[in-house]
């Protein structure tokens, strides 16, 4: 075992323990769901505020839903029935959402065992789907089979992120299978990085990958969480660059390339967002656990630099989404600090472990949003 491997194993333990403790705290915080939770979210009537540039799309993880909100926090669209529903009608343990024209791409990661009191199965509540959903809440494309964990055709194991590519393919971070795969519309895998089922840090190996982004030059930037690094790989599976903020990252939850060539890293175990230059030197950082009343280890999961220079952060176990400016001041906040909750009107009613947030029309890094000039009725979606 190399020195790097030994360090990786030593440093992984704290974030694993912290995640378990945070799961337990989150479960205790959301006790008995109100009758309103049973409301079928797909009955929401589409409003004129849907899909407006500047709205925010949130993967509200343990509320088993994706919501779109306006800048006042009002919920204008929702897919998923809430924290008591673990059926295919919801998106269980959702970790990622992206607006694709009028459609929404989302990753149903599933809920680990003993995470929330409403998931009573001792084995947990899996989802294992990546879905493209139309505005009416109908699934128009799906990869993965609900409740089935596997690595065969049309199977996933804890998919944590998906990215719609300009060629119509979908890049899926298949964490439990230790791989990133590119899937075409016909559900065929056309490219893969990582050896299926093998965790490691050698050639063509990953350890619990948590995100993958297509870069402008065709390379792929992968947040290799268990190896505490982000790697840039080319299509021939060569590692072009590695980023770890000088070896200080503890749990690489997300990485994106910025227009200035820097790379924005989400360092979950250190409650830190850190921007590094091409030489992996930190040039800006923000900690999400410094507010009075904050969870001491909120494990932030996503940070995306917006066009105006602000950064939107999914501050997971602080149960909030925040936007901070370059001077590190919070300019907007959604959810209640360190208090989980659920409601169908406004984020002031609470969020539950939000894992991802993106501003509609203002995506991350150099991967542009895809605006599809297609009919968004109930009959179909992108082909």
C-alpha cells in the first residue's frame, strides 16, 4: 500500500463518522410528519413562475423531492411526495438536479439504513434511478431500475449526480459501482472511468466518486470523494491533473472548473468551499460552520460559482442553501439554520439535508445549460 493510500484510509474515517452522526441528528430533528406531507406533489399546477431564469432548483435530499423556488423562497414547482413517501412517485434521497430546457434531470440516490425514521427497512430505501422529468411530473427518460441495486444493463448503485451533455448523453456518477459512466439516449454505456466495483486510487480507479462534470475541452472533472481529490481525466482515461488544495481536502464532494481556469472544490469534511488555481494553490475559501447555531460539521455538498461572482452552496446538515458573495457575506439564505423541516409553500417551512442547488439559466463552470426548443407537454421529452 502506498503512502497516499495509507493517508486516504486514515482520513476517510472522520468524515464517515461525521456523516453517520449528522444522519442521526437529522432523523431526530424531523419527528412526525404532518398530514400535509401526504399531498401528491404532482398535483401542483404549473405556474407562470416555473423555469424562470434566476429561480433556484434544489435537491431536497431527505424530503425525497426536487423543488424550484423563486428568490423569495416560494416553491413554484415540486417533484416528489415528501419525506414519508418511498415509492417510484418520489425521488428517494435525491442528491442532484439539473434543469434541461423545461425538463429536470435528477439522481435518485436512495436513503441509507437508519437515516430517517420514516424509512423503516433495515436495508435502507434504495432508488437507483437517473430520471428526466417533464413539467407535469411525468418521467420521459430513465436509466436505472427503481429499488434495484446492480451494475448490469440499466442498473445503478447509489447514483449521486448526473449531467446532461450537449450531445444528448447523460454523465452519471455511479458511486456504489465506483465509476463514472456516459449513457446515450438508448441506455448504452459509451464511456466509463473507474473499474466497476473496485475502489482504489490506481489507474482507472475511483473511491466513492461524488460528481463528474464535462469540461469545454472534452475532459471530465471528477470529485473522487474517498480519495480526497478531484481529478481531470481525458477520454483515453489518462489523469491530466489532480486537485486537493495542497492535500488538505477531507471528502471531495464536488468540483467544477471556473471560467478563469481555477477549480472550485467542495471540501465536505472540513465544512469548506475552496477555490484553487491551476497549481492547486488555494486562492479563496469559505467555511459554512461559523454562524451562531450552526451544525459544527454540516458537510456541505455542492458549491457553484454564479455568473455574478457569487457562490451558491448546499449546506447539507445546516439544512439550508446559501448564496455568498466574493467578500464572504451571505446575501441570500433558504431553509432554517441547523433545523430540518418540510412544507409545500416556502423554504421558510424548512429543507431536509439539501444536497444540491443550481440557479436556473446559470449553471456551473464551462458546461452551458441546454435550452431545448421542444414541446414540454405530457407526451415526451428530448430524443
